[in-house]
């Protein structure tokens, strides 16, 4: 929806799950010298200031990245850890380190969106192709990357429509991130169509779909729908942080569905998800789901 601004939600629990996985997948792709492409259909802004009125309105980052930020620095001697300190597994530590790279002064003031995380992990030969429909966000995004040359290209427009124009990438390696707001319930069907058409053009690509856990039938049924779309390997992970609200509104968790996931991703998530539940959980309903079919 054109009314949606991610600045209100930057760094929340959903971002933590999504971006920790994004960092891991791009690290996986970088293990080979051949370049990768990162395609983002709903890129938003590159970075978000956490001290603005938008970010502070609900301060969602305080129950998200802030809870990992304060626990991420580990002493050399494990016995020196405070009793309540939550040690981070490598997959989460790498993600938090990427957030720290944007805050070199040591205070959490800025949060990297998915385009910024991709840029931080990109090598000279890797490429970013970013779509954003919101007129203000797309201008901010284009201005931010104006000096990046051919490495980063920003298109102001509908990422669902533009996706097929950049597939397949010349290197035949890449990650496609699809994470609309789902304020429009038609986004569920559009994601399904984008996956089907994307796989027809770029069958070996890694496709990463984020979705919200909300009290809507389409959300509850979405993982099953995506499994039926999968032509091969898939992975589904969901992180619930609290019980659904009594009034039926609000986000109580989120999920990520991946086509062609790295075979090492399930182990990474097995290590990270209990830590995320402990760190980000807000009541006794907090928990996670992890299922996959990887040959």
C-alpha cells in the first residue's frame, strides 16, 4: 500500500528474523567467487534513524534489535559472562555485527534496511537491483545510492511488475527478497504469482518471502500455499513473540519462506531460534516453527 512506511517498524522482531536470514544467505553466496545479485521487490529506505518521531512513535526496535544489541559483545573468557547474559550464536552475531557497522560510535542510532545490509556484504562484482513503489521512499533510496554506479540500480515502481525484468541475472546466482506490507490482502496472491513466474525464469535462484503473523485467514494459510508452489527444496521458519491481541489487530510474529535454501540454513536456525525466543519473546506464547524439505 502507498500509505505504508517501514520507518515505523524498523528494527522490530520481524526485521531481526528477516535480516539475520538475509545476512546468512548472502554470506553463503559469497563462498564462491562468482558474483551474486540481490533483488529486492519492496526495498523501502536504505537506512532508518531510530531517533526520529516515526521510529519513536511505537519504538518497536526496543523489543527487537535493541534486545540483541545489548547482549552481543562477548568476553574472551566465557566464565566471565554475567549470569543473565545471552550468548549469541554465530548466525545472529554476524547480523548484529552488520548493524554495529552502521553505528561505529557504539550507540544504536541507525538501523540498516535490506538494501544497506546487502551493500555491506557485497563484493565489487556483486550487484543490487532495488524496487520501491512509495514515491517518497523511492526518492530517498535513489538519492542514497546515487554514487554507487552500476553496482546498485533503483527503480521507482511496483517490484512485483519489475521483478521479471531483472531475471535471470547474468551470473545465474542470486537472492530475491519479496516482502510487501500485506496491508492489501491481494499481496498474498501477488507473491505467489511472482514466485511462480520467477522460478520459470530463474530456477536456481534463492527466493526469500517474508510474511506477517496477523489474525487474517490469508496469513495463517500462507505457508501451506507456498509449499504447494515450491518446485524443489524449501524452508519455512516462523517466530512468534506474543499471543494474538484480543482486539484482533497487530503483529504477533512473522515468518520467512525460502525456495532453494542453503543446505546449512536449518542448522543455523536451530541454533538461533531458541535464542530469539528467549530474547524477543514477550509472553508465554512465544515460540518458533522450523520445517524444511531439502534433498
